């Protein structure tokens, strides 16, 4: 029988210079690096193992951590449950983790001290802003916001990250919260590049959080609402399983619809100036104004009557012209219809939205099983736009 392949994390290096710190680990002959500005990095076995979980699961490899003790017991128990869930969704094999140092007893039993400080991942999107205000409202504001360069902003797109950093600076100083800026080449690493970002982004966030010392309570804002049971790399029942003995993960906001969050946020001048929903466009513009997510959010903003104030949507062309150029998948089409149906749109925009819905439905061969719970919504959407084609529901 051939030897089982190994994903090896070794030769860990730590460098400090001024206010910035860099941790590196050699993986398959290339350096995986993580750089942090404004905080402290500390190598932990939980971090490296977390980065390796999904790639090892899909390739049937084991994870080997050189010169590291085993991850703690709390992390190990959570990871077992997490991997059972993920292999159930996406197949693959639960990886074995091999280390070559004996852990101290505190680490072995997950009894390391958990700092009280709260850290919130903050990308500037609707869910991030909602999580920030929800934490403030509950009297537990984050001690720091964490912004990551190299996840949804490409490392080479320095124009976008610089523009957004000045926005973050305004948000941070308004709320008197510290800002941590992290950069990493994780997504460029050969072992990670082939993995679906939809499936792995939660693990990537968890991995970097396990390297930041001084913060024990880690907050991740929701992507999908709880009512939508779609396999995804970060959700209400996944994020909590990233926890270890010294870091506890929290998931914020999955009980509230994104459109409702946006309605609540629409009057906030910081949101009007700095909301960033787009992951597509490059360059200094915060939102490309061309993709389905930008256009859908602009429709949501119109419903609040605040669109003139939203300087973060600064595309020079009218919305109707831009709708004429796009198509979308079924799931976002439902959100788009929900954004449009209860407002009286100007006639040209109404025509453009309905034509876009029909054009997109034409490209959908059938409704997949995971959208079965949305059948009534999809049928209403079909009636709303006057679609006359056949749409089969998979059973
Ligand atoms: Zn966009």
C-alpha cells in the first residue's frame, strides 16, 4: 500500500520590526507568511493545523506539525465534530494530525488562560457593520477590529486596500476601537489555491485568529441566515467549532435577514460612506457597481430612500443600464427579487430588473435540491418577472 501523503508545516520563523510582526512556516517548499500590524503574533499548533484541515481532508493527507506540540484538547474535540460535518457535506477523509513535541499539561487539557479581549473580523460589509453595532448595543463592543488583506482583496490590489484602510481608520477612531491589519499569502499557497474559497474561508479566518495573541473572544459576522441551511465554510453551527482552550469563537447575526440589517444601517453616515459589499472589482472604488451583489445592495438602499447619501456606490451610470448587463444565479436572484418587489421602482429600472431576472432564469436548467425550501419564493419570483419558460424542481 502506498504511504499516505503528508501536509507538513515546518521551520517556523518569527520576526518583529517596529509595529509589525511576521510569522512564517515552510509548507511544501514554500513560505506561508502572516504579517500583523498593531498586535502580537504567536505560533500555535491550532493555527497551522486549522490551515491544513480542508486541503488534507480533500487529498486524504495527514497533517504533520514540525517542532510543535499537539493542538489542545478543546480544539481537538471541536475539530472532530467540524470535520464530521464537512466530510458529510463535501466528502474526503478526516485527517490525522502528527506532532513531534509533547505538550505541557495545561495545553494538553486545553486549560491555557483565555484572554477576555474581544476581536471582530471586519470587512466593511453589511454583516460586519451589523455585528459591530450589535456588539456595541449589547454593551460588549469589540476591543479591536481585524481587517485581512489577501482574503477577499487580492494582495496585488494595493489601491483597493489603501483606500479601504483610510475608511477603516475613520470607523475605528469614531468608535474608539483598535484596528489590527493582517496580511497573508495563504490563498496564493499551492496547497490552498485549489480549495474552494466558499468552503475554506471560515477555516482561513480561524487559522489567522489562532495566531493573534491577547484576544480570547473571536467574533465572526454571519454570511447566511439560519433559515438557509446551505453547506458553507462559515455558518452559525461551524464557526463555534473553531474554538480552542484559549480562543472562543462567536457567530453574530445569522438570525436576521441581510436586507433587514441594511435597513437598520441605512441612516448611519459611516455606512453610507464606507459600506463595502463587493468582492469582484479591483482598484480604488469601494464597490464595483457592476456585479450582482453591488446591484442588489443598491436596490436595498433604494428601498430605504437613502441612495443619494450612499457615496460608497459611485458608479457614473444609471442603475437600469447596469442591470441590462448582468445575469445572476438562482439564489441571488431570489434576494434580488426580494429587494425589488415591495418598492415602486422607476419604470426603466423596473423593466431592466425584470428582464434581467427572466434572462437569468433562462440559464437555469433546474432548481437544485438545496433550494427546495425556497420553492414558494422562486414561484413568486417567476410570476413577478413574467417568466414563461419551464423551471423544474429537482427532488
Ligand atoms: Zn461589485
